């Protein structure tokens, strides 16, 4: 049994990635990179911090990414969250089960602190991670570096080797493994529907011991593997 379970947020507990990917692609196109598509963002930047995306935009445009880039993306995103944000089916039941087993949970997201808290609030998941929700903004290096996962374990007072991570992105799986944590991959988010088989293989290649498509099988993998 793990001493703690650390969840990526977007694409694992909330089905927000289609909204996020769309908002990022639209904002980049508005900045003049007209050939950026939804698939382009999904395939290259799933699970990475906005700082990494900003760096890419700067390289493509030849000029520094606007200081308010993240704010503009999040403004677009939050407008859609109000009507379109959904939990991953079974997420609450999984969190309730872990609570009943006495297993602490945490969030480790590449999103900003502002976005993380807004996502948790709107989705109704905030009560499950009071004081244990962590953002890449709080560490020097986001995923695929291990910093965020190590920070979460340290803040929870848990040995990293005793933690298990649920991730839908190869960067997240890579970061979890670099932190010495077991990683369970998840391909149940709607953004992965066209590519589940190949993404399953990708997550395994990065170190996910098990890759699941439903929450019940994910819960089993998190607690019993």
C-alpha cells in the first residue's frame, strides 16, 4: 500500500485537457503562429508547464513571449470552465475510497497556482486536497523534472519511494519515475480518444508500470500493484 497518492489534475481527475489545449492553440495563433493546431499542442506539450510553452512560442516568433500570455490563456479557459468543465467519471469515488483507506492524496500539476485552485473549485474537488495541492510554479523545474513530485512528497512528509503517481502525460510519468515514485498511466481522458493505443505505449516507454483507461482499474493499480 502506498503512503500517499499524487495525482496530476488535468486529464486525470478533470476532463479539462480539450479545453486547455484549445485555449493555448487559439492564443498562440493570435500571436501570429498561424499553423498551430489542437493536435500540435496536444502532441508536444501535454503535461508541461506554461513556461515551457512560452519558451516555444518565443522560439517560433523570434520575440519574447508576452508577459500576460498565461493570463490570457487562463481567461479564455476559465470562461469555458464555467459551463464545460467535467470531472473524469469516477474521480470522486476513487478519492473517497482512498480517504476511507487512510491514504493521503495530493495534486501535482504543471498548471499555474491560479489555474489549479480555479480548476479544483469549479470541479468541486477542492475539499479533497486542502493543503496538498501543488503547482509547477512552486519549484525550479516543472515536469519532466522530478522537482514537483519531490516537493509534494516533502510537503506531505512522505518518503518519495512510498508514493505512487497517476499521470496521463509522458512528461509526468518521466518526472514521477525520476523522483523514485511508481507511476500509473491513465488514458481515459477524452483528449486521448483518437490515440489511446499509441499513448498507452508511450506512457509505458517512459516508465509507467500499468496504464489504465477507467478509474476502477486505476484505483486497483494505485493501491494494490
